[in-house]
């Protein structure tokens, strides 16, 4: 019986290392989620697919509920796929596939923050509301703080 119990405990520990989980109490995770929602709010609806308005509330709930790097990566990818090609620089066509792979493979807050920042940097000014130009410097400082953490 003890042998079986040991095996179960070892298996559970192994699974904990295989599937990283965000801690709800981790301030960096909370900040990362806030940064993603702020960036999404800055992108004009006309540069997102027609159905985004109807999906947005569920997306925000998914961002808030993201409890693992994989869950966060999924909502980051959802945002990226909701935007139109006209919202991003032409170089994104070549970079996008690699970026998607990196998002799917990312396991830490700094990695995710860097990928979010990359998405923001390739987004054209005309795809964002004027308020983003005023708020961006603070947003960049915050995202860079996460990247450096």
C-alpha cells in the first residue's frame, strides 16, 4: 500500500512540473492579464473581425480565468487572430507562424509578456485609438518590467 501511495505522490509531482500553472496570487500574472486587456481595448473595432464585439465579453472572462501559460497563450492567440491584416505591419506575415509557435511553447510570465509586447509593436498606429498614444509609454514600462522579471 505504501508503495502505491509513493507512486501516486511521485506522479502528481511530475505532473505539476509538466503542466505549469499560474498562481492566482502572483502579482505578475495579474499585471500580465491587465496589460493584455488594455492592449485589446486600444485596438479599434474596425481593425478586428466583425464578430469580435460579440466574442469580447467571453474573451475577457477567459483572460481573467487564465490559470496557466497555455490558457494565457490561447487568449493571446485569440486576440491576434481577431485582428485584421490591415492592423499590422507587412512583416507580420513572415513572423506570425514563428510567433504562434513561441506563444504555444511559452511557460513563463516574462516569455508571455515579451510575446504580447511584440504583438503590440507590430500593430499599426492607425489601428489603435488616440488614447493609446497617450497611455502607451506607461504600458510599455509595465510590460518591460515583466519581461525583465
